[in-house]
C-alpha cells in the first residue's frame, strides 16, 4: 500500500477534494504511482491528511468515475493501467437471442427493463396544467405548423439550461428539435452524406444508432472500448470520417470518458476533419462525481454535433430530442433541409417550454437523481446479499441500469430463460455488439428506473432461486 506525502492547502482556491483528486490523477498519469497499486483506505487517508472522510470519498469517487482507480470488493481501491482494455471478448461463440416463443404463456411480474422512468414520480398534475396553458385559445398561432427547427421559446430554454448543466454552449438558432434520438441521427446522416462514407461506432454500443447509420449507407467500423472509453488508436486506424460516441456515460458499460481523452478525441477530429456525434446519454445522472463537460463545449473547430434526448431524463413517450449543429452544418441545413416541417407536436414543445421556464425541469432532475441513486444502491445491495461473489456488478456509478456478470456457468440465453420461468424479465447485451458472438459470456442488463423498490428486492430473490446461486 502506498503512503502519500502530499500536503493539502486549506487556503487554496480549489476545494480539498479537488486537490487530492488532481494529485492522484497526475501521479497515475505520470506513472509515479504504478498500476495495480493499492491506495490507503478512506479512513486511513483522512487521518493521515487530517481531513474529513467526505473529502477523501469524493476524490476517490471522481477518480473511479474517470477510470483512474477501481474498487475491489473487500479489498479496497487500486490504481488502473490506463492502456488496459476492458475484458470485452470471451472467444467466438454462436449468436444467442433471448427466448421468445413461450413469453405469451408465462407471467412476468418483475420487469428490469432499462430506459423506463418511475411513473409515480412523474409530475402529472403540473404537466396537465401546462398542457392546458399551451393550448390557450388566445394563442391561435399555436394551431399552425410552427417553426421548422422547433418552437423558438423551447430552444431558448434549452440553450439557457444546457450550458450550465452540461457545458454545451450554443444559441437557440443552432438547435433543431427532433422526434427522438433516431430521427436526430437520421438528419445528421443526411446533412453529412456528401462528405462521410465511413462511420465508427462504440463496440458494444447503441444498437439503434448503429442501425440508423447503416440504413443511410454508411460503412461501419466497430471500435472496441478501453477502461476510459472508445479506443482512440483503433479509431485512428479505422480512417472513419464520423464517430458516434457517448462520452458522459457509455452504453452499456457506463464508462465516463476522462477529460484528457475527450481532448485527445477532439484533437483527432481536428486533424482528420472528422465529425463527432456526441450522444449525451444520461449525462445528468452521475451519482458519485461532478459532471465532466460535454465535448461540444470543449470543441473550438466545429467538429461536434451534440445530441440530447428528454426521453431518458424525463419521459420516454414525449419523444423530444434536439441537436446542436456547428456553423458549417447549420448552413447546410438551411440550404437543403429547412423546408422540412417540424415533426414534434407544437403543443408538447410548448408544454415542455413552460415546464422549463417555470423551474420545474431542474427541480425534477435534482429529485430524480436522488431517487435513482437510492434505487441503484438498493439494487446493488440486494444483488450482493442474494448472489454474493457469484455475480459482479458493472457500471454502478450513474444512470438507470446495471450490467451483471453472473458466475454460475450459465450463458446469456440460459440466464434469461431461467429468469423468465421464475417470472422475472431481464435483458441481453449481445445485441449491443456489432457481432453478437464477440459479446461477453454470462452478462445481462438490469434496468431499475421504472421498478418499485420492493419489486427490485423480490425480483433479485427470484433470480437467486432461478440461477441456483
């Protein structure tokens, strides 16, 4: 175990935890602390540095979020090797799919579907009142088609919110409202069709996005992941002219790309003239660290298109997303696509505008972040209690889903089948790889956003019985 000689400066501008975080980060980056070195416990380091435990915990959590250290159960914190790849491949095996034929005849009482919200927490009364306000008979203009880029008032509210919240800088004129992420990606592909022939995607990654890119005639290059996100060396070798990434929270592994790698990715785009599509997936739901600024806010050369959806953070059925276009693509949009009518309901847009303008949106995000953090910990505790060391949780520091690596000898298909027979619905991850045979063996996905807390605990108990662990 390493001993620190670092002295925290209590009169410095930076908080103590930021000083400690930066010291350890730089030591790992510069190899002053070797990979696989055990760090002092929170208690010991707080006593040694004469600071509170919260200071050390917060610093460690930020290092965990950025991939500089890892937590090993019942052992402690260890430094990571920054060049190590995640263990994503487990040998070639036949493509597997979840059971489908008998689903209609079996009851499912516990559904760990990801991407669901907690329905009891949706502010239905407030939303209903604002819907009525949005269709005020005094505002007859609302009955027309409306602005093709989306309601200007909504775009103003988005621009005011997205910079302080996510570090994405833009004017309302750069924003285009779309009916979901997939339509947004489709529009981006059409805007860049003349200049892009080859696109890189995270592997594993968002399967729906991969399908949209393919359907637009792009030649896909799957890029494996490292402990800090997409492998930049493999990306450079791919000669892709476009890359779809989710740096805030990689789907499905939950990796948060560190700032140094974000800058390296931007540097790659600047040198090659490539376009980065930043899918800011669940960027607001980080539980143990400060949000890392969006790529778009760091971009100085117009190489990033920023994509955000309200489906994950607010309501899936609302089907409202938006993109922020850099100036060259915005000009191309106005030259070739501005004639297209807006596809999102004006009344839904207006309602969301009022919801944001009256302060409900930010209050809702704060509330849901606390709720999902609690649910996440409850699910982790239930899994630990029931499955013990026969299962390993992956990606638990943010978002509304976990990956579970089960160690009972069953593969993905059998795990899903046995769970279904017990009345529990869990989800595969093999379809998130471009070639499902490359997927990790015995890895499944558990969403918890829409689950009640007692349902999660009972569902996990049923999984223990079904999997005989």
